């Protein structure tokens, strides 16, 4: 497995992956989204490639907070293609963004996951994440 920074050539695969998360997006939108994330040093996007195919993507942001001197990290998206789940792709992507966040000075990382995603919740618990609160949201 190769973990790398995505390119515009990965747009179709990324479109399919984010659709599996429940956020349909055209392949045409992906290069703009990658560019928007790439302009900040406080965000990272990585893909996992197996046998030449992109089978996973993860994004993470590091940011300052008022309640801590050290920055916080937020794992903002993780999806592994259905056919590659259970093969260690997600675990390796999470480990890589945790390394990135530590290098940025973060001492804590959090992830939010939709209430309906029981399998994802079990995955996060298997890789050492604990349920620490409740997320609230609304559209603006």
C-alpha cells in the first residue's frame, strides 16, 4: 500500500469515495477541493493506493484553540472503499495523519462521525479513540 498526497488525476476515485460517505460530488469538483485544502499548511489530504487504485482518503486539520496552548487536530474525513475495508487501509491512514498532527504540535485529535455509522464507530474504538462527547450541527 502506498500512502501519498492526491493529485487531480485521482478526482474520479475521490468522487466515488466521498459519495460512499454520503456526500456526492462530481469528479470535476475534486481538483478545486484539493486546491482549497492545499493552500493551508494546517490541513492535509492523503490517499491510500493499492495496486494502482485509490482505495481510501483521509483529511485532517490542525488549529489553535482558546482552551489549550497546544493546537488541536480534527480528523475531518476518512473513507475506505467498501471492497478494501478490513484490510488495514483505514488504520494506516489514521496512523499517518496522527503523525502529521503530532509534527504540527497537536497533543489531541478528535473525529466526528454520523450517528448512523455504527461500523465506523467500532473502527475508531478499535484504533484507540474514545467516545468523549456529543456533536451538534446545523446548516448555515
